[in-house]
């Protein structure tokens, strides 16, 4: 799926489906205003434990500048040593979010 965009009161809606090597998917939905992420929802068929870590990652990304996504995702997983992911890794989340935004991951 190509990245899609739309608009709402919370900013421009950007979403995509990112396929992780091995077949799992990450589906980020982001509302972006200017160069700042206003809201994030992350779906997919990956597993993250503890379950609330997905919500915590969404909260950590809220308010982040689009150019800081990679650093913020890396910092989140580094600071939260208790988070386990099956079917993906932290870099996959960065790639998925940047794909939705429309930026290349480095």
C-alpha cells in the first residue's frame, strides 16, 4: 500500500502499511501539522509486550518533529528495556512511520 494522506481538525492524516521482512505488517496512522506529529495510532500484526507499550510509543511520538522520528523511536526502546517485540524491530517502526509521512528512512 502506498502512503495515503487526508485532512482533519488534528492535521493532515497520513497512513500506510509497511511490510516487515518475514511478513508481519505495521500500519501507522499519523496526524501531522506542519512538521510536527499531533497524533499517532499504530496497528499491525506484530506483537509487543507489555501490551501497553504500543500506547506508550504512540504517546512518546506525539508532539515529535517529523525529522526526529528515528531518534525518538530509538530512545523509546532504549529507555524501555522491558519492551519485547515479536515480528518486527525498532527500526521497522521508524521505517513505517517515515513511509507514512512520505520521507525516506536513512
